[in-house]
C-alpha cells in the first residue's frame, strides 16, 4: 500500500489547511467571484473575496475570510452549532467587531484521512465534507489578547457555505437578481 505520509511533501497539518483553503477557493470560483490569497497573512485573513464589477447599486462588494480546517469534529454532535476552539484570542480579535470590510470565519470540516478529501469520477469532482461561516461583528474585542490562549466560538450549522450563501455574504442583491 502506498504510504501517504511518506509521499506527501507537506506535513499533515499544512496539507489539511491547504485543502481547507482550496475548498473555499473552489466555491468562490464557482460563484464567479475573485478570490485573492493574502500573502503573507498578517491581518488575520486568508482571502479577499469580491464581485468583479457593478451589480445595480452595489459596486465591487468585498468580504475577507479566515479559513480554518477541522478534522477532529464530533461526528455524533446533535447541537445546532459547532463548538470550535481552534482560534487564538489574537485571531478572534482580527475577526471581531465592526470592520470597514466585513470579515468571516469559515470552518471547513475535513475527513481524518487525506485520501478521502476528494473523489473523482467521469462526471464530477466531490469535495469532502462541508464548510460553515460565522461573523463576529457583534462580538466585543478581547482586551490584551494572547496568541497562545484559545477562544472557543460557535459556528452555526445553518450557515452552510455554498455558492448562494457566499454571494449573499457579499450582497443579497447578487442573489436576488439571479
């Protein structure tokens, strides 16, 4: 059997994170949006996602996204949200409060086994599993945030990231006209 760990040029955590970002990138491209990688990530976001033009009275709407991937999510969880504790207080503060450009955390649930990230046949490429979004615009900032202390956040399961929901996050007018 092929040894994935030996074959991979990326360590497991980097591989999972890159896959999570690619998952969001695919959704943005399927929506016809621009998706620009922030490099280096110094402001707490991975992507700027924007509509490449004008749509009625909406001109060049844009959002920013921080992507986190999660392979150890509870499979038997029946709550209406995901309790995610992978954000540092510093990362939380980069997403919280009122910002000029709206920011969202996107949590991508991925399989434990990287061999299960995708499945392809002659008709489709299937990406496993799903992504969910949350805004912290109404959350207060943490005073003296720590880069090592974690902040648990709730990500609603109703906030499934899809082409339609991504367009709605940019501007509801983009979805209403389609």
